C-alpha cells in the first residue's frame, strides 16, 4: 500500500497536540506580555477541547481521528484577526458545549432536562454575543426534524433555558438597584447591517473565502457520500449544516459583528471540514491535502502581514 500523507496525519494521535503547540507558539508570540492575550488563548484551548468532546460523543467522524478539533485550532491560528481577546470567545465556547449537551437529546422523547441545559448554555452565551440568539430557531428545527425529540415539554424547557440567565440578572439588578450591569440588554446589542465586501480588509476577505471554499467542498463531498455514515451520525451532520445556514445569514445581516460571527463559523465548520479531510477518497487526495496545508500556511502568513 503506497504511503498516504493525508492518512498518516489525520489518524496520528500526535496531530492534535502538535497543531495545538505550534498554534499556541504562533498565537502567544504575538504578545507574550499581554494578559488578555493569554486569556484569549486559554478560552480558545477550552473550545478546542470541547469540540474534541463533541466529536467523540456525537461520533461526527466515523474514523478514529481528532481532525475536528485539529481543523478548529488550525483555522483559529490562520485567522490572526481573531486572536485578540473578545467576549464573543466565551459565546463560542458556550455554543460548542451547548452542542455537546444537545446531542443527548437525539430521539429522546423525555429530553426536556437536557434541552433546558443546552438552551441555558446558549442563553449564557448570548450575554457575551447577543446574536447567538439568532441560532435558537435552528436548534429547535433540529430538535424536531433531525432529533425527532420536539414535544411541548421540550419546547417549553428550551424557552425556559434561554430565559433563565436573563431572569437571574434582572433579579440581581432588582436586589442591588444597579441597572447599569454589562449583562443587561442594550439597544445596540444587535444592529442589523448588510454585508459589504468592500468593508472588509484583505486578511478578512482571504479568511472568509478560504473558510467558505472548504465548507462548500466538504458539503458537496458529504452530500455525495452521506450513505457511508450511520443514520445517527447523518442527523448530527445535518444539524451542523443547518447551523451553517443560520451563521451564513448572520454574516449577511451583521457585518459589524464579522469577527465574532467568524468565530462561530469556525466552531461549526471545523467538524465538517475535519470529516471531509479525514475521509476524502480519490486518486489525487494526497495532492489535494498537501495543497490544503500550503494554502493554510499562506493564509497564516498573509493575515499577519
């Protein structure tokens, strides 16, 4: 059997730690003395571990591989403009952990407790990036169609889960008399503004094109080979596809929040891209994988110029 660079990398247990170490070095060398840069690195590391757990619990990739979390950390390393600390990093972490809890709702007619906690995490995440609330309908649609677990009880639990952190904040503000808390809703928290290509700088244009290109390729590849996955895995992948639709709409109408939305896109796209890179087949797959690594390297350099 001829040597396969792609297979060697995607199946090696050293791939994720190596990527994480190299990514951390690139990330932290940009400002070792900046405390908030360390905080951003730590939250991103937690998000990577959460994606690894999400992939493991939902079996998003039918091969023993950590390419979902590896793809995520590779994307975040390449997109240098996402490195500075931003509260939306915490929203992205909550979003991924919500997916982990949400996966337990699959075909569970009595999943109201799990649905409550999944949507509670989304509600907490919305404190750090309000537009996360745009994705709530897509979770509910998946609960009904892909998971076949939507009942009046699970729907009520989902709504209560999202509202619970807001009720707690209101109670706290009422008790303390301080209505200036950062967690309260502000009029400009969600401001609709249409996407404008000209408003993006070169690195952001390149990052968006690269991410959408590989998401598109991964989608086409999955649609062509979906029958190779178990039915349960397909439902989880379809849930991710639905989330990508929601995040795509957010990119179109929330141009001022481009960076924060791109973080969510990377979280959502990483498992799908990892699935594609791990399981792609063809005569030229080694060349394709090598070209992908080169493009990623060029993007990493370009976004730092």
